[in-house]
């Protein structure tokens, strides 16, 4: 596995190394020993699977508040998405910076997201599916969100927005009072 640092401290693009032969391929996408290289020592306590039907849909930007901040490992297993993270950690050199990467079934890349980040994605192909591994359980009432079109962030989404949930539409914009999490 290759761990490629992103411009945001602690976040990595994870590139599995498939072994191929005339039968197809086999790859490891998680190994506790290998993930220790990047300082990951948490247990994955929850795994989720999402299907997003329509190209252009945006889901996000979501996060969990301390003490329930979660590390995520995100992998696209069907279709393609433009996956985006925002560093919300006060005191981080990457504070209020964003990073985006294409994750697809074809490129097999994953994104390792530290606690203290907002996460979201835009679907680049109809019927795209993601697997998420979480280091913390979902805690209703402890989640937050930022509007996908926040003028402070100026995220460059690759497509026009086709679908956005009412919940995501209601997320607030960042303001001068936001001090991080």
C-alpha cells in the first residue's frame, strides 16, 4: 500500500497495490500494521455503504463534534466521486483549507480522513457506491455541517449540482466566529 500525503496534515490518499493474473486481481485495502505507518492506531467500529443514483449529486459537508470526532477511510467501489475534505482543526496549519480527489472503482484509491475534518463528495457517474470505515460510532445530535457552496471555502466542484438533500441545503456558511473544532 502506498500512503500519499495530501496538502492537509494527517490526510492521505491510500493506493492499494493489486496483484493481477489471468483470474483477475486481489488487493488488500486495510492492514493494521501498514496503517501504523501513518499513525493510525484506532479500531474501525462502524462501516457504512452508500449508493448515490444521480450524477452531479452532492453529499456533505459533514463532521462529528468532539468528543465524537471520527477518522474515516473512504473507498469508491462502483462509479466515481470527487471526494472533498476541509480541515476544521483549530491550530492546524491546514485550518480552513480544502482538498479534493477523484475516487473511483477504476483507480481503487481511498481517502484517509483524520478526526476534525468535514467530508463530502460529488457523484461523477450515476449509481456510484462508497464504503466508509469509521473510528467512532455515529452520535445523533453531535454532527455538524458546512454548506457545499460556502463562499469562504470556494470548493471547485467539477459538475453542476443535480441533487442536494434538504439537510445539506440547510447547513450554515462559515463565519468569522468559527474557531474550529
